[in-house]
C-alpha cells in the first residue's frame, strides 16, 4: 500500500505550524490530548487550535450522525471542525500478475474534511466522556518490537542510546521517561537504520535530534510526565535565529514527528477501547 500526502485546505495550518505552536505553548499538548485522546495527536492539536480560534469549549468531538446516535443534536448554524482523515482507494493494474491475483493496488491519501463538532456545539442527552487510557512503557516497546537492553556506555553524561531496534537507558538518567521516548523515536523515525544509507539519504544529525526530541515532547506533555520543559528548551534553541532555521520545522519532519508520537502513545495504552474511533 502506498501513502500520498495531500496539501491542507487554505484555512488549515500546516503540520509544521501546528508543531511550532505546540513547542511554544506549554500545556497545549496536554489539553489537546485530554480533550481529544481518541484521535491522532496531530488532529488533537488541530481541533484544539480551531476551538480556541472560534471561542469553543474544548471537549469530545463527533460527527453529526455520531452525536445523533448519542442522543445529542448539533446546534443550528454551527460550523464543523476540520480534521485530517485517510482516504483509501483501489487502482486496477493492467498487469495483474505483478500485483497479485486481483491486479489491484491500494493508495492511501490524507485529506482535510469538515465533519466534526465539539460537544459544546451540541445539545441533548447527558454525555460521559471516555476515560483517558493509561499508558505503560513495557507494553509500548513490546507492541513496537523494540527491545530495551542493558546500558553499557562508559560516558556518564550519556542518558541513553539506540541502535537498530534496541534502546538503552542510563539507570541514573535524569529524566528516564523522556529519554525512553527520545530513543524509541530514533528507532521509529528510521534514524537507527540510516547507517546503511548514503550521505545524501541520511537525515542531518541535528535534525534527527530535533525530530526525536519533538516526539519526546509530545509524549511527555500528553502523559503529564516530567521532561517537557527540557525538550521545549532544546527544540527552541535549535529553531532560534542563531542557527539560521527561523521558526520553521520542515513539513516532512513535522509529519514524521506526529506519526511517531502517535505510534508510541497508542502502543502503550493499557486498556484501549477496541471500539474507539481514531483518526
């Protein structure tokens, strides 16, 4: 299956802009995750930013028919929130023997659709929000097929490291959860497999560190764990004018960062509801 990214609608911020917003505003990620945890972390922040812009109370969101099924009705004149959703389509190939018996190939595109409404935009029966799922590191690593090995580095300043699909955390690390997220991100982002790439195919070292630290920031703040302030300072320092980066995070990197944070957060959920809707 191939995935194709699509350009956001003109009035929808790019993922890089949403990530910069999250980096510069402490508490935004935690508020978004608490209100919209059934959705991807990118869509959580996208929904929260729209609520803030429109003066809406953040809270559970659903589609028009989804709220109707729960005994609530969208108020007249309310505008739907825009989220990014996957659209999968099939394309029949002329040479079926090259693509399987049916000769079909699936393509997944991501499109922005205005279909969701916050509970504050509805009236009706009382609604009890779903419980925020608990998260476990061991469960996440097992689900992601990542092994935690013994830390053997002799450099006392080294907090942790990653190689292939293994990570090691210094037993006296200052912020062990933050370090675990950072090193796990290196694996998921493909950084540990880039040793086999040519120089032109490798992500620059400083960008690799920013990508991994941004994933750690999203995870730490979403789960209300210590370490977000440290991540934020590191990323802001890299984004500063002295580094010639302006305030921009490459759009491709931002997409990778949100995707990796989603994988880590979802993999570690202890009691995820199998029927919950995730986008």
